[in-house]
C-alpha cells in the first residue's frame, strides 16, 4: 500500500517521500531513490499513533542486533519530517507544540532524517556498531556532520561497506 499526495506534485522534496507497508524488511533502488521497507505496525491509541517495530522474538531471529528504542525514534523522526514536508505544521516548533513535546528534543530527533541511507539501513537491520546509541545519534555528545562520509567515520561505520 502506498500513500502519496498528488496535490504536492510541485514540491520535489515531497516526491522523495514514500511510505509503504510491508511484512518483510528489504531494500531496493527505484530510479534515483533508495527505498527501505521496515515491518512496522501503526496502531491508534486514543489520540496518538503508536509505531510498533517487530517483537523481540522476531528481531532476535532476524539479526539479533536490533535496537528497538532507536528504531522507534527513527520512525518518529521520519513521520514528523513527513508532517512538516506535507505542510501540516509550518515549523518544528509548531510540531513540538502540537505534540506537547520540548522543541529541542523534537529538533534532535528530526536530525536523524539527515543520516546517510546506509547508516539508517544498518540500524534498521541491527548491523550498527555496538557503541552506537540514541544519545550519539541525536548529537548529545558531538554534533554529527552533515556530510555522509564524515558521518560514517564519526559513527564507526566501515568506509568500504558504504
């Protein structure tokens, strides 16, 4: 199932965002875009949407290294980015206000959307370095560089694997 907003055809940033619901984790390249599918379940609880990653048993069977809190946070980041790109909220501060969250925390989480695609893929597959955690990713210790090759060096990813 693909959700696309045809009204936003004039904005090239919106054309790069595509959400697909699937049952297995896989990655492929479609034209100029890399697509990574993650089996997340989205459930409504009162006024909120919960993003539910694979259960611990499924995660252990898949690769054994999945960091569920990191995957949930990355899921929030891309969902919030989509809300901003679609124009539902004009700024991250307005988004934070609507979600009743601290604007600084929302900005930290949104920075996860600027990670290199192979780093995101490694985290979703559970192949990230052992030292990598949410505090490092959110830039609590050191601000992560925007350049993807510099990100790989800073986060301990092998440059030949990229």
